[in-house]
């Protein structure tokens, strides 16, 4: 079987289960996970892993590949390199060039939605000031190929200035063995609205808290469950207390705990917005995982509203920051367990048809095949 080296600088943060699942779902390619360092995060015992160590600051500035890293990875005899996130792709590109192998880059969101001038200002770190220029330049190499996780991210990549000739959309998919409906039917569930995500500006939790406050008089039994942590936790906790919203801030949760929360929820809400620096969602996996578990969704996430649900059938989209509409949706949908059950059933079918992990990974491996056979012009879109 052909071999792909899948690169992520840190192996692997807790939020990046999707990378681990994609690797495990490969059937026609042998994946090896490669990174600069291990971090406290996801278990990797069931994967083949190579830790190559960090580059010196000088080599990073010069975009030079460390010879020992090149020698070590050449021994793996890869047919292809696949980097997740544009930032990591820029870092591993010098190695890919030395190896003489094509590089496939999956663009997820912030890597092409954060505005170029924000990167260039040094706000993302001085080492990233040249990131937009470097990503744009390498995207024009015939050995570089790009995947966007949604049509919304494909549009962002074009706006960022990346080459369109080798840019495709490939969804990552959901492991339906792991994310399956195991909770009680909707009529037996408490009126819990679930939020899962980092507590940062982009996730828009402030708008959900404000909407909950507006709808609360009509939802005396409702509760807001918040799974996640981040720099805005203190500010958001204070807001919920001031507005007297019955919210539980649960902190970061392990995958098993997330599954339990999904089993108890009537709705999942992801009220994402475009951050001040331009950062925006691609296609949040949590929307797909919730629907796979039979939980209808409310969202304003860019890719989520257009590709990640069936409007009015598996969930309801709303405009970014539209607190009034979100409050109305909560008050209208949350008490109606009959409609929610219909949406729950439809959501499971939608994910099975469009976002099954095995099917999505098979399409990815077909793209691997085309790139390996013809570095300059693989077919398909």
C-alpha cells in the first residue's frame, strides 16, 4: 500500500479528534502521523507516530529543512505528505520539497479566514508575519494541492489569494460508530441546550447567553450547558450571572463526557460569528457529530448554515449575531418534543448520507491516488 505522512506540529490537541479518526479510517493508504512534539491530548497508541523535534529559530526564519529530518522521513518512503492547517503546511513545505513529494494541505478555517493584514501586523506572532505571502507562493507550486473543509472555506481560500487550480472541497466526516443516538427520546429529555466549543470571540457564546435571557420567561425549565474553556470564560460567566441565565460552565470535557451531554440535550447551538480579525468557522465538526447523535442544531457558523444541516429539517440556520431570532427559535423549538424528534430522525439520515467517515475518507484516498499518479493535475472536485 502507498504511504502518506500526515503532519501536525503538535500531536494531538484534544480538539483534533477529527485528524485521529481520519487516519484510522484509511483503508487503501498507510498513514503515519508526524509532528514536532507530543502534547497532552488525544491517545495515539493505535497510530504509527514519528516525532521529529523542533526546528531551530534560524532554520524557521530561513525556511530551511533540517537535513536529519529529511533523512529520517525519507526512510519512511512516503508517496505523499498531507498537512492539516495552512500554518503547519508552510512549516513542513521545505521538508516536502527536499523529499521531492507532493504536499496536500487541508484548510480548516482561521488559516485562510484571518485577514492577511492581521497576520502581517505580527498580531499572530512575529514568526507568522510572512505566513500569507508564503502560503500564497507555495499554493502556486504544481506539487502543492489544497483541500477546503467546506465551500465557505474554499471561497475564503480564493479571497486569500491561493491558487484555485488544485483546490477542492473534501468533508472530513463523522465516525457513526462513535457518534450514534444512544440517549432517550426527545420527550424524555430535559430542556437542555448544549454549547460545545472554546470560549473565544469566534464561537459567539455571548449571543446565545443573551438570547437565552430573552427567551427565559417562556422557558422556565430550560438550562444552558456549556462544554469548553477559553480566555472569555470569566467574562461570559459574569454575563450569565448578570442576566440570570441558568447556565452551567462545565469546562473542557473528555470525548466520553461530550457523548453523555449529547445524549441529554434537546438542541445543540453554535452561535458563531466572524471575529474582529476575520477568523470564522469552516464546517464545525461538532455540528455534524451532534446530528449523528440525533441532536438537532441551531447555528450561524458559515459552513454550517450552508452545508452542515438541512434547513428546518435537521436544524435551523440564523444570521450571525441575530439574538432576537435565536431567542425566538429557542422559545419555539425547545418545548416541542414531537418536532424535535422528527428533526432528530432526519439528522441521523442526513449524516449517514453526506458525512459518513468511511465514505468521506474513501473520497480523500481517491484524491491521494490522483495526486500520487499525477502531481500536476489530479481530476475531480
